[in-house]
């Protein structure tokens, strides 16, 4: 996209111990980091930013998103940590979010992809969820506007 850029800043968090929801490893070490992505207009003007907290299992390498600040999560016992982890969106979710965010202007089809993206990414976190919802809301506006216009002209 011309005129836009994304600035990414990563900060390593504390190492914690958890039970991994994916591979089932118990009391395993997990590396954490916080990643802030700022969307810049004309490469300097910050529009908005999102902040993701990643937790990576040292046994299987799978990454999760944390719903809690990492310092707080590190103080929790391993079995409780699991309750605050959400899976990172998969390839299909990311693909649908991308389609939804770029096809929202297409009547009806935009709503369909927006709904699919939101459904597939339900419970996931990060920019994928953000894009899915943005795509769905924009497509609802466009399609709703066209339906209203057709209805109005048909009167
Ligand atoms: Zn694991």
C-alpha cells in the first residue's frame, strides 16, 4: 500500500512455565514477547496500533496469544496459564481476513467473506481478528447502503 507502513517493536517478556494446550507437555518453559504494530500514514503519522503478547511453547514451538499482561501471567501456576492463552489464527483464518479486508466494497460477496472470516477467526486474536471485523463492518455498510438505495429508488 503506497503511503502506509507498519512499524513493529518487539520486547522480550519473562520466561514462564505452563501446560501446553497443543502438545500436552506439562510444566514446560515458555518464552514470551510483546509485539506492538503501529500503522503509519505517510510513514510518519501513527493511525492506530495493536499490541499482541506471544507465548511460545519450548517443547513444540507453537505460539499462543496471551489475554493478560506477561508479567501477570508469569506469576500464575502452569495449569492456570493455559486458561489465558488463545491460539494464533491459522492460514485459512489469515487468508479469509485478507480477502474480507480487500473485498468489503463488493456488494453481498463482501458480507459473505466478512462473516466467514469472523466465524473462522472467532476466539483468535491479533490483527487477523481486527481485519475480519473491519471487513465485515465495512461490507455491511456498503451492502446495506446499496439495498437502501435500491429500495429508495424503487419507491
Ligand atoms: Zn507445546
